[in-house]
């Protein structure tokens, strides 16, 4: 890197540091352009994006079909609020229901809002339909979870840093170990209304639960009349080699929560999806969002979903992911404890004796590959699902050099 370019990057780093909160510790790279699986920094260096904005970019950067839908909608109408109808929301929720096989979908913006929507829906269902006494509803959640950053959601996190200094928290959540169906069953009470779970924990370190965990807990939910709430914000829309990760165990959640890639990397679009039994607990005025279901977001969401389906990105993720995971294992690096994941949601676990994952991510950045560590020891590889095998093949040369180094 030349002296001049170093100072250009530094200027942006300094500004962000001086004028914003320090709630992230990003890699020191300043991006200004993206296309497909590639991004360019302010100095013109090109990088392969192996994070995909935590799977919000499954369709790649600026997918032409999604950009075109956004531009077309921007030239017509962008926001109405839900005080009026718009001609984009109906087709969007219809498409979402058709693609997922549910009766209703409630569009929101960020993932955390969709999770909050699901929590409110299931609590109210618990009182009105299941008959749990007012104020007693319990939702079972898993240790090591990540469901977003609102005060209610961090209140049931098992991660100290997510909670510290932000209490007091919302009661009514019961934590159980992830991957242990017996522990889940033991935690069920007469007041249990819901089970909120990630079918594969992403932020928690790319943790694949033991086989049978999802189907077993779903069965217990059916028997005990508990709403199984699948948080597929990160795992959904093709990321794990299926349209939804719960399909790996033929589980159909009662409430399906989607976000991230539903916005095609352009705009925040999320949704809580369920049958009428659950969705119909909401009456006018019960819940809302100024931007939820807006015509721009709906047009983008619709196009984003269409790209996932039309380009068969789930199948692509399955094939490329299986192959790529095998190649990563074949490297046989002395620093690597395990390579795990599903589809193109892959975690490379660095041995404690070899330090943390962060220096490996920095070394990858120096070689033009952007990946981010999660939970100290794990390098997450989650490129756009539109990536091709040749590009991954090239990346493996650099990944191998870094993992062996
Ligand atoms: C990212 C994520 C969320 C939160 O989504 P935001 O859009 O950041 O609010 C919730 N659940 C899971 C599993 C996620 O990966």
C-alpha cells in the first residue's frame, strides 16, 4: 500500500471513530463500490466479500434485477405508511406466502423487529388461543443465541457483553442449552407459549445442532401446543443449502422469521410469517411500523425473493458449500480444530493454542479476502450465493496460505 492511499483510508477510519459510537470493531478497510461477490475500497483495492453482510447479501452486491426493481419503484412511490394501502405490499406478502407455504406474512424492516413481532404474536396467541393466564407466558430460548439487539432480545441473551449495563430486562424467557432436546422438554411448563430457536447458530459461532434436535423439539412443541419460532434471518433464503435451514429436518416452524437477504442487500426488509391461527391475534392498533410494508421495501423484497428462487441459489449453496467445506478440510491446517457448517455458511474453528481468529482475518484481508471472526475462535466464510466455483477455487489459494502460515 502506498503512503497516499494509506492516508486516504486512515481519514475515513478517523472520521468514523471520532463522530460515531465505537460499538463495532471493523476490519480497517473502507469500501466504496461493490458488484456481485466483489467489493472495492477507497484506494481501488479489490476484495472478495466472504461475509456478505452477515448473509444479507445472498444475491450479491447490487444484483441487477433487484436494483432495477428498486429503481423502478423509486420512480413511482416509496412510502405510504400503513395508514393507506399501496400496490406493492399485497403482491409481496402473497409471494412470500407462496414461497414459504404459510397463510400470512407481516412485513417489518430489521430482523430484530421481526423477532419482536413474533414474540408479541406468540404471547398474545398464548393468552387468547392457548389460554395461558395473563402475564404468565413463557418463551423458551437457547443459550448462545443471537436474535438481535433490542432491550427485550438482549435480555434473554447468554452473552454477558450483550446485556451488561442495559438492564432491567423483560421477564418471561427461559434459557436452555442449545442442541439438547431433553433440556428443552424439561423446561416446558404449562405456561410455555413458544420456543424461539436458530436452526443453526450463526453469530454463536456457526453451530450446527445435533441431528434430530430440530425435529424432536418441533414434535414436543406440537404435543405440548407450543409455537415453534424459527429464526431464519441469517440461515434462511438459501444460505444453508435449503430455502430454509429447518428443511434439513423437515421441520415447518409455526412462526418463520426472515430478514437480511429478504432486502437483497439494498434495503432492510424482514417479516414474521405464520398461519392465520397465529397472525389473526393482531387487531388494528396492536402492532405496527412506519416503514414496514412500504412500497419500496415490498418491491425490493419481492425481487430479492424471486432472485433466490429463479437462480436456484439454495441448490447452488448446497453444491458449492459441500465442495468448499471439503476443500477447506483438505487443507489440513495445524491451526484448525474443525470446519463446520451447512451450504455456504461455514465456520473454520481456530485452535486456542494458535490464538484467536482475528489475526487470520487480518491476514486474509491483506490477500484480498474479507471475512470476519465470530466468537473469537471462528472464521466465518459466507460468500454471496451467486459466487462461482472458479472464484472460490482462486480464494482457496490465499485461504490455504493463511491457514498454513
Ligand atoms: C442478524 C440477525 C438478527 C437481527 O437482525 P437485525 O437486522 O440486525 O436486527 C436476528 N436473528 C438472527 C439469527 C440474525 O442473524
